[in-house]
């Protein structure tokens, strides 16, 4: 937030994250309704990019940027991890529990007693601990185009994984020069892996999918790398964002390797996020930060709407948007914000 004499003007990060969460709902409206990955952006770019691509990558860029700043402010490892755990797990565990509660009412009776089905517990605990994801329960949504209950949860594993990766920088978090060098080396390694060793990365899926880790990690760490710099002192920002935009457009038109998107998209997202606007201020005052809740509930809400009503894709998009924005607001207000009240328990000065 930027202080002025009259009010506090919000930057655009919250509202951009809301937009990114909605991008995922937009793309999923087509995918979950059986239309395939053919949202308007996919049609415009001949399949090179879809809205959920921008949404997910954008989330990781902003997370890398903001979480790196949180690491710098953290007074201890416990302080840092407490904030990260409280931001991820309370809302996640609630959405898992509520989803299973609703699934109870559509669970096929021929499969036996609901609470005796081991897949119920695999779904809750596997997704709850992040690194044993379980997206299906036999008999649930089997007549729908996509059978997963909440296919969006796969990204949370990688989000938290890179929270832990950033923790390795904790001892040198005050040394900006060393941080920049370290991140550049890692980013070069990630880009080399994405470009030249993708086939090898695809073969390694345990304990984590390396193909996805290298892809998402590049966006996350690009955000962290930008956070190493004093934003106000970065010269020629308008030129940098203009060149980045041109590279992104050319990569899309020419169907270039996605490494060009990994290089160009992060600065654009951070540049837009660092701007302030009255709309962002109003959104922050009214909605807070509902983006995580919108993202968490989007997939299951759409699946239940399809299951009960079989709507057209546009009706699905509109109805799920309204429902998810409401639930996202409730999640932020009554779960996430309440949990974050305890984020400073390991902070000596209460920062």
C-alpha cells in the first residue's frame, strides 16, 4: 500500500491475483464442460496459450516476488515457515473437508458405506499434506467429461515446495549481491533443463514431478529475482516492460519455445502489480484478498454445477464466477484472515 495525505492507495497485486484466479475458472469452464482447452485465448493464439496458463504462471510469479520479500523480513526460520503454513493450510483443509461433505450426498450407494471408503481419506490427507495428491474418488463424477474432484490442487504442492526452496536462501537473505548471483545460476540451470533436457525431466515424477517443478519454478524464481532489486531504482522500467511485451507477442505469434514466455512474462506481471489504482484500492477495501479461495473452490464448484444442472459453457462460467467470488470472499474473511492473525507469533517485533 502507498501512503498519501488522503488515503492509502493499493497496488494492483491483489486485483491481478483475483483476475488470474478467474482466468483459471474461465479456462476450466471449457475443459470441464467437455469443450476441451479451447477458451478464447487458445483460439486467438492457435493453442499456444490459454487463460489458465497465464493465471497459473502469473500466480507463481507474484508468489515468488512477494514471498521473497517475506523471507527478507522474517526474523527466523520459524517466523518464515509460520507465515507460509498459515497462508496455505487452513483454507486448504477447509475446502477439502467441505468438498467431501458435499460429495457424501452424491456418493453412489452401491459402493458401500461412505466413511469406509479409503479413497475418502486418501483425498483428504493426500491433498492435505500436499505431496501425495489424490484427485479421484471412484464413482464420483464418473459421468462427467472430467472425473477429478478438484484438479486445481496440483499447483499447491509446487507452491509450497518453492517456499521451502527459498528457505535455503535464508542465511544470505541480507546479501543482495550473493542472492542475485545465486538466483541467476539457478535460473540458468532451470532454463537449460526446460530447453535441452525436457524428455529426461518428464521421466522423474517422484518425489516431485521435475518437469512441472522446472517449469513453474522458473516463473517463481524469476519473481524472486526481480524482488532482489529496489523497484524504485530499476532504470528504464517502461523500456524493459515494452521489450518484454514485444518478446511475449513474438513468441506467441511464432510459436517459440516457452522459455521466451518464462523470460518475458515475469517483468510484465510485476510491473503491472506494482502500479496503484483506485479500482485496486476499492477492491482491497471491499473484498480483501479472495484470490486463493476463488482458486481453491473454482474446480469443485464447477464440477458440482455441471453434475446437477448440465449448463452451457457460458452459463457455467457466469454461475461459477458468482459462486466462487462469494466463497472466496467468505474464505478470506472467516478463515484466511483469521489464521493470519497468528502469523507473528515468532516475530519479536511483531512485524
